[in-house]
């Protein structure tokens, strides 16, 4: 049996997969089992910000694996201590403690629990088109009905408001609200950047009602949008900052950054067996050092502008809009985005969808300019083929 058939036989069936078997990666390129090369604008869904197989990150993994892989937070650990310092340095001023976990959704769960604990309130206000993860609490905050409805009853106490609508948020946040949770740029929901005025208003509204502001930067964090965290574009510091995806350069990890206004944490109230394990911490530390030394947030700005300019130059009736921030880019089509994504695979380019009509580009922040040019050429070819095919 070939590898695809084996996966098809044994997989849960929860994933819609493309017919590509990836076996190797190097910077912004990946290879399939037959040796075919692709430019990777998926990067593990915005995970491999420093590219695939970065030597410094790979070396940190190998070294830590031979030293100490596991050490729960019942004990102290050298790598964890160093990572805490690094996270405090990179996150916005005012975020000064951290809860370490293993995925984005766990970070969101942790933040929701801390918000309820700290405020003694239950209400959580989330936005339309939001995506916060798949575990029950994070899922309740997630917008898409298809993801949520088969799994009820979900967690009580959640309200939903239209995104980028200050008045609706103001009306929804009351003295019973524990927290407002927002993405700074909505990722899964179609690459919708939040207005600076909206994110700042959310901060003000939370202050007025003594509610906490949770900013979910699982996808936007660690340079993706051109700053280490997207909230830094708007001068807003949340009370709880959720992180994941690129935090450890490809190693599974999540974290919650905790502001000084958050209270009530006592030993035993929350935790995780793998949380803060030395292997993840050493990998994250190496990844964050690479992000800093290669100034990848500045590269995201520069290459993001270039990529968006080149996309905007494409003269195709099939493109409705190009939007995004840094190297978090959405191209909205007048046709199903999956058609374009499939066409691009044929041309050696891997991309994501984000809803029905939006193609999402989350390449490594290290992607060379020539690779962006190749992606643009491939996209032009695919669109021309589609235009001709539909005539
Ligand atoms: C991906 C994502 C999550 C969930 O992270 P997982 O690691 O898949 O659990 C949560 N929030 C946002 C904004 C995300 O993009």
C-alpha cells in the first residue's frame, strides 16, 4: 500500500487532506515522497517562522533530547527559566508572567480559566468569525457553527458580537463580563485585520467594566504581522496574551502571557503534565533567538509589503481583494479558493484556504524574494487557466 492509502485507512477522518506526502523541508521549500519540490506558503499553518529545518533550532532539539526531555513544573528547570526570561523580553511591557502548555487551544482554555478566576465573573465575549481552537471552552468562543454545533452543550456564559464594531462590544460588556477575547487579525475567519481604533476601544471598554482583555495571538504572534505581537501595532497591552503556533519554531507548544492585573492563581488550580517541558522550552528558546537575531519581524514587514504589492498587481477578474498584515496575507477570490489552492499544488506551491473564498498565505518569515516571485508567476498561470476554463 502507498503511504496515502495507509493514512486513509487509519486516520480519524477529521482532516480534509491534499494529495501530497511531505517528507522533508528546508527553509521555505518542502519535498514530497517522490522528490517533487514545493514552495511552502503554509509553514505548518504559520508555525515554521524561521523556515523548515533551521540548523540552530534542530541543534537545540538534539542537544536537549540527549540531556533532559521531561521535567514537570513540580520542579525547576534551567531551560524553562531561560525561556521565561526571553518571553518576558519579547512580549509587550506589562505581560510579566507565563503559563506554558502544549497548543494554542490549551492557551485559550488557560486564559478563560484565569479570567474567570481573577474576576470572579463568568461572562466571556467573543467575536463573529473568530477562531480560538477546538477544545470545548475555546470552541465555544469560536464562531463557525459547523465546528461547534455537533458538540453541544458547550460552555455557558459566552456571548458573541460582530468584529470591528465598537458599539456592539460596548453594549455586550457588563459588570458580569470576565473577559473579552479577540484576535488582532482574524486568521481562520478570512484574514480580517482588526481596526486599531477597535482594538484600543476594546481595551478601554474592558477597563471601564473591570473586565479582562484576552488577545489571542496564537497565529499573529512572533513576528508574523511585522511586530513580535500584532497588538504592538496598536499600542494595546492585553491582560492575557495567548500564544502558540510559531512559539517553538515547529515543536508543539502554547503559552499564556499574564498581566499584572490578573489574580487568584494558586498551586493546583491549573496545570499540564507536559507544560514547560525542557525539550519544548529549549526549542522555543532557540527559535526565539533565531527570530530576534534574524530580525524576522522586520522581514515580515518588508516581504509582506512586497508580496501584497505583487498580488495587487495581478490583473485577474477572479481576484476580489488582497488584505493582511506582514506575512499574514489573504487573497479573496470570486470563486472557491480551494480550486486555486489545488491549481497551485500542480504548480509546486502550497497554500491554505481560510473560509470558502479566501486563500491564506503564511510562508516562513525567511522566505526569499525569488520564491515570492515564483509564487506570483504560478498564481498568474493558475488564474489564467481558470479564466480560460470557465469560458
Ligand atoms: C490555530 C489557532 C488556535 C488553536 O491552536 P491549536 O494549536 O491548533 O490548538 C487558537 N487561536 C488562533 C487565533 C489560532 O490561529
